[in-house]
C-alpha cells in the first residue's frame, strides 16, 4: 500500500493506493470512526464490490443507496434521493457518507455529504481509473444542470480516499481509456517526463498492466494532491487542472451527457486545447502532433462529429471559468507547462472548434 | 451608521447598521463589486423595497427572483428556482446573490450562492428584526426537509450584511415579536445585563422605539459576531446560540412550518429550555419565572397547544444536535450563562414537554 497526503491543515487527509484495500478492515477502523455509514454506489459497481465492502465495514450500521450509472444521472434529483435516505434513517451529524464507484457517484455522494446537516464526513472509494487518478481527490463535488456541467456543487474534502487497484480488473476497456485522458492531462500541465513515460507505456496501460497502472495512479495523485494543497478553492494554479475541460464540458453538455464518457470528452478537449495553443503560437507543430497522437493511441476521440462548433461555443460561454463575460482557457506553452489566459484571438478559437467538431 | 465586523480571516466581513442604508449607493459600490447581481426577495418585501434597491444598485446588471413568503416555502425546490435563474442568465462565478427579506429568503438565497458554481459572493440585506439580529450573520444557509428543520444546507459567509433599520417601520407586530425571541436568547446565553435591560425596555421595543431597536440590533450582532468569529463551524461555543432551538425546531417541524413563525417557536423553546434547566436543578425558580415572564410579555407563546409531547420528542431525535443517538440540549445554569449537555434525566425532559405542549 502506498500512502499520499493532501495537506490542507485541519482538513488534511490520506490517499491510500493498493491491491485489495476494500477488504482491509483495520484501515477503515483507523480512518472512518462514524458508527452510521451510508454507502452510495451504482447499479454496475454495487453487484461487484458492495457485499465485500459491507463485510469489511462491520460492525457499523451500514445503509446503502444504489443510483443509476452514467453522467446523465448526475442530477440534483439523485442527490435529493441520497439526502432523503439520510433523513429517513435519522443519521446524525456524526454519520459518514462513502462513495463506492466512479466520478459520478463520488460527485453526488460528496455533494450530499457537503449539504446534509451542513456537512458530514465523506469517504471516497473510487473504483474507476478516472476516479482514482482525479475526481476522488480534491473535494470538488456537485451535479450537472441542464444548462451546463457541474454548475451546482460545493467544495467538500473527503476524510480519506481508498483507491483499491484490484477494482480496475473489472473495469471495461472504454472506461480505462477514459481515465487515461486525465492522466495524460497531468503530464501536459506540469510533467514533461511523465508525458514521455506515457508515450512509451501506453500499450502496457491499455493492456491493463498492474504495475504501469499503479505508477500512473500514484504519480497522478501526487500531482493533484500537490496542486490542491496549494490552491484548494481554485483561485490560482488549480485552474490548470481544467486543461481540456472547457472544451470537453461543452462536448458533454451539447450531447446531453449521454453520448460521451467524461474522459472521452476530455480526450477531445485535450486535442482542442493543444490545437488552440498551436493556433495561438504557443505550441510547436511537433508538440501538437505528440499530443494528438497520444490521445488517439489511447483510443480517445480527437474529433467529435456530433457537436456543431457554434453549439459548443454557446455551451462554453456558461462554463465556470467565464469571467466578466470572457471565456478563460487553459493553454499549453509547451508539453509539461500550462497557463490560464483570456488573451487569445476569437478566430483561433473558431478555427479550433471547426477543426475538431462537427 | 454603525459598523461591526465578523472576524474570519480572509472571509471577514462588515455588518452595517443604520437608517436608510438600502439607499446608499456608495456603500454598495465599496463592498459589492460584482457586475451581475441576482436579488432574491419575497412577495411581501419586494413591493416595499425592491424598486428603491434596484435604483441604488445601478449601473449593475440586476436580475430579480421573487419567492413566496413563509417558512413552509424554505425548500430545495425554491433553491432550484434560484439556481435556474442564475443559469438562464448565464451568471458567471464572478456574480453575486443578494437576499432582500427575512430569514427564509436569506437562508435560501445563501444556499443558492453557496452551491452555484461551488460558491459565489453573497450579500445579506435583512428587512426583519429576526434576520437583522440573527439569521443574516454567521453564514448558516439552507432549507428544511419534510423530516426536519434546516437539515440541508451549507456554511457560506456573506461578503456584507446591510441592516437598514428603516425597514422595521413596515414590519408587522407579529414579526417584531418573533425577532425579539432571538434577542432574548442572546441575553440568556451570555449577557445578564442585557437581559435586565430587555426586561425594562420591552414595552418600548414592542412600541417600535427606534433607539431601543437600534440598541438591540447592535448588541445582538456584537454577541453573534464574537461567537461566530470564535467558532464558525459550531464545533464548540456556537452551539450555545441554539438555546431553545431544539425545542423550537420540533414545534416548527411538527406543525409543518405553517402554524408558527420561527421566532414564535423559539419563544416557546426558550421557555422550555428554562423549564428543563430548572427541572435539572441548574436554574432557580425565580430565574425560570423571569424567563417565562419576559417571553410572555413579548407576546410570544410559552405553551403550544397544537403539538403533542410525543410528537415533539420524535422530531427532536432528528435534530442536527443529536450525537451518538443522544439529543444534546443547550441549558442555562443562570440567566446569562448557557452550556451544552447530553447529561440530563429523560423524565425531566418528558415533564418539560408535557408542561409546555399539548
């Protein structure tokens, strides 16, 4: 087992990474002292891991809520379902909520934990690569609004993140590829060496090589923990983690959160961010090629046919990164170096959208 | 104008108290820099003060949401309405939400501000005595759940509180009395001298004496600001502010938030807390009499006939202050000195409920 830490003063917490951790009772006894625990999962993950987890959590009082799977179900209505269960079971402020599943389950369970009795303890038990490398760390919780992605939510840090890498063995290949989009992102924003490593290990990762996956989970969590520790509320550097996300969210939003997995939209978003960086004169053509090629080799889309450029632009305008009416973009000045800017040419943006969409 | 401050590091903010402040443009220009502003009000307050406020807020882009009046409308569905308006108007993370009204409007607008884009700026413009002395200060936001009062919410501090005392001139007498319940509470928990002052000035307050009201607003906000600055998240002393509230919330919950104003329920709750303190041997009979008499002279109920003791007890068990299944009560060891305890006799609690309810 590897242990990392997100350093946030009194709200610091460990990220535990290893094979079979969901079966280790001592670990939960040490970090999760609540007597009453609500486990939130979904219809795909629950049949695989819930029974074993419930055994691990004994003798706590464990209540379970199973939600439908998929980004289109990340709604306020489903968060209300979780809250109703907490009230119906008379859980007190000393209870805890645990998310067993991917990013969708984690975002909703976390938002319910953030708002139940103005905040109760929350544990992240991510079972997808995307959740293990990204969404389970950092305290962003929330739901989608028909008008835009993640528009409703709260910052609410977990008390523990338990990434059981054994769960990746049952992860569908499509979900594995989607998770790698966020991994590529970390290399792009701040670690050129890691990006190079990914270029030479992408086949092993896609084949499910356990050692290679363990490496990317640890390195990704290290980078994310370091950035979140420095800028929890995204007043500065944390915005870099949104590389590809303004583009990707527009793709998700425009397709009703049904067509593409979040990670797939982010794959296309990374290709667009790199394209825009090249158009703006920051990235070389060779670097742009490396980005596009790695995204493509990962099996992620670099071009999305079912979203029109104009529609995407409309959706980008409601993104959370809009300030004073201007879309702020995360761009690359090199592989391994990202920056936030509102200083770009509109034609370059339109060209980027036209190249990768429609 | 008087200015107090809630000291919370980078989230510190001023409380401004005075006649006619809603008309002072310079004050808003100084403290509320957002270009886009959503004003949330209700059907009673909006006709009285909204037009003048909109003039003061020029040249900002101001959008308005008017909600129905009353505690029974403090629901997640109404918060969703506010969020829908923010999305529909494409308000960015740099917008602000302002609450113009009483505690219900403030709690809902504040919760919407807490959760829109994971938190935007929030201004409290309280127009009732209760909101000016209590609910607008301290960052508690949220809504009721059919299962219990304020069960869903968030801590989200405002950037400014503007208490325009001129608005009290239009406040219905019933609302004035309700607000005084929270004022009496401050005297009871930590300021015996203030309680004594209230005993000798209650008639002036009920007659709407401006100087007397200004004094209680300032003193109440001083006490609340001091306690919140010490214990924002209610890990300790802030719980003292809940004196009478576990009893009062049960009364509100059991009557569907329709029968009694919050402050009226708190009046009865203070009488019950004092009774329980006497039953537990902490308060003298003379002190109990003083509490009951001041509550009664204020025109607040000390006995509630339409709630059965058993029903109230059921509702108390889902209160946020329950820990490890045990109801924690705020009791008085004297007028001006409160403490939190789970160490009390069940029969005393049942006797208290039987005396004041049913």
